C-alpha cells in the first residue's frame, strides 16, 4: 500500500462524486431546484473543499514553524 505524503494535494474521492450528483439532482427539480442545489452546497460543503482547507491550514502551520 502506498504511503500518503503529508504534503500531497487532496484528491477527489467517491464522496466528492456523490456530493456533485446530489447537487445536480437537486438542480434538476423544475421549481426551486436551483435554489435547493445552492442551499445544499452552502450547508454541506463538498468533501474535497474541506480536505483542501485542512491541507492549506497544515501548510500554513508548517510554514509558520519553519519561520520561527
């Protein structure tokens, strides 16, 4: 099994695809589907965005440690 590097960028997973499918399905609803899809996106952030944010935070922490 491959060892995951701490500095590796986050990759898409099945959860990301499922989130996109759900948002797309909501947007297909004739009346109010677009609003429902946007609300879904606001309430439940895409998993990749969460992992990317955590990656940026860990990068900032490592850079701060290197500067001290």
